[in-house]
């Protein structure tokens, strides 16, 4: 089965959380779903729950109003299926069942109240949907709970649901960030298995930690403003989280793009992150934009679809939607393979992705194709791609469209890439340019020619009686590629 065989209608997930209520609408049922809508309302159902045992009354009314909008909107969008998922606050509140019953009465939709284990594992599935071989520790920070799940080779193991959600923790410590240390540590003390994440990766999930990632990107002047897979080494996380944990209201006002309520929670979110990584000692922290909602979607897919590479499936989908002709890059993959016999798995993965994206900018003005290709690929909505690999993939497409070697507008982003990685990217890009020139983008033509690499010579073999491949442009592209590989270029055959 391919993901193209699955139903391609629209589906939606509404996450009724302790802090926020969020609607996400997906188009298609594929390995890499397209989010066509995403809206959040900070209702705060869990405010005061620790002391009253009840859902916050004002938040309940706000949630009903939010759900009214969401249900009407999804109906207008033609959504075929909508799932309402409730988490810690509804699960813990004595009036949670009444609240659920009222939602079902008003809107005629069933509500699934997730248990702690289910919520934790769905969040872990969200991370796994992004990184199929994820190993380390996942932490999903909500308003009412913190879910911690051990990950190993794309599967989950030990888990715990702790009452350390950002609302619960704030109320427990009275807003005193320093006092929160002892509360956090007392809960972590009972989890010796956290040490299994040592020298691996910690994946923070959830709105408060995503907001924290945005702040860290700003205060470090990081060149790429994408939260998903933003990665920092352990020492940097410890230092930066300590800095944010000490921020007061005036310091936090320096980040107006983050909502007021999220800003107020940043010091606690930073303190919580710091205490966890200080205990677990991961090699790095990789923030994830894929959480419980994405995990819920991913879990519903057939197993063979879940095993697909998210990066490659996205690039194939882009090719099928945007290429000049019906093709998916397979001809280019085979054509370029002889040049890179010694490439690593990651280099091969990027080359294959780039082959599928080869036609990504053909509609753009010729003078701006290289620049547009670079920025579109750099910011592509895709899972399973580190920030450094985003830069490498973007550079490949920049070279494919004959971009200048120096790229002033992207110089800071290219600081994420080593000289050797940049060299490989330029070679792949020039190989794609040669292949695109030979075939004009038409599927099937490249199967009639071959590239050979002897170590000292790059040989392009074309049929003797086939004039379609003989041109000055083809020879120029061949010589440019040979120069980048520091070898001689030679064309054999041609009409």
C-alpha cells in the first residue's frame, strides 16, 4: 500500500487541554499530512483545579464558545471526521464527566478522555512520526501534567505522568520559580530510569516548551527561526534555561510575539526543562513540534505507511503536485548515483530528497529561481530533517538552479553547514542541473544516458545516434560538475 491509496479527505483533532483548546485540520490521510488549519484558545480549564477539584468555571464557558466555533468551522471546511480528545484537567476534575456530557449534548460529538498512559504514548508517537528511530526521552508539558516517556529505536518504554503541568506547577510553588526546584526534583526522584537517556536526546513537546524554544532562538540570534528540530547541546541548554528562569516581567516583555500568558509561564517552563536535563544528562535537546495530536493521527495510519521516511514522502508529494511533468525523481536518483558511491546514509537521503524536489522552482522568474528554491526548501514544512540538513538540502537546490557560489542572503544559515557538507551539496546540485538540462524534466529520457566516474574523469555516455542530448548547454553543465569534483569531464557519443 502507498499513502496515495488512502482516503484523501479532511480530518480534524480538537485537543481539550488543561491550558489550551486547539483545533488542527489535516488534509489527506498520508505519511506526511498537510495541516490546513491550526488555531488555539488559551482557556485554562485546569486553573484552580488543584485546590477546588473542579474545572475553572470561566474556562468552561470559554471552552464551550471555542468548541462552537471549531465545530462550525470544520463543518464549513468539509471535514469528514473530527476527534475531540480531553486530557489531564478533564481527567482529574470531579466535574469532568459532567463537562464531557455537556459537550456531547451541545455538539453531538463524542469526547475521548485520555488516560495518562494513552496521552503519554500518543505524544511519544508524535515524536516518532518525526524521527522513526528516536532514542532518548520525550517530555510533553501540558497545563495539568508532564508526561515523560523513554524512547528506544522508535518505540516507547518506561513512562510516567507527573502533576507538573505548567498550571499545576505554578499553583504548587506559588509562582516562585526557585521554590519550584524542590517540587520538580521530588517527583523526578522516583524515576531512576531517566538516567537511561544519558548521552542521547531529550525531545521537549508542548506549547510552553515551544514558546521557550522561540525565546532561545531569539536570545542566541540563531539563524533559522523554526522550532521543530531546533537542537542545542546539553551545556547550552543548562545555561540558557537558567537565564530564562531568572527573567522577570520586564525581561519577558522583550518577546511580544509570544502571547502574554505564555510569556508569564516561560521561567517555570525553563526551570522544569533545566531540572529534567540536569537529571537525565542527554547529549542534546531537540525541540519537537510533533506531539499528541500528530501522534493520534500517526497511530491511525496502516503500519506500512508509518514505516515510510517522512522526508522522502513529503518530497515525493511536492514533486507530484508541482513538477512540470508527471514524475517523482527516480530517473535523477539513478542518474546521479554513480557519482556518489561512497556517500553516507544521510548524504544519500538528502540526494534522493533533492532529486524529487528538482523542479520545485520552475514556475518562478528565471532571475530568482535559485534564491526562491533555496528559501522554499529551507522552510519546507517537513518532518525528519535537522536544521543543518535543511540548509544542505536548500543549498543543493540553489546550485541546481545555477545560484552563485556565495549566497549573501543565506550566509548565516550556511554557518550550520561544514565546508565538506557544502562541497557535497554543490556537487549534487550541479549533477541535478546536468540531469535537468539533458532531459528537460521529461520522465524517461535520462534512462538512455549514463554517468561514469573513474576517480579522475567524469564521463557522460549518450547514444551515438541520438541528437536530443547533444548541445553546448549539456557540455557546459558537464564541465561545471567535473570542475566541482576536481576531475576532467568528457562526453562520449551523441548525434
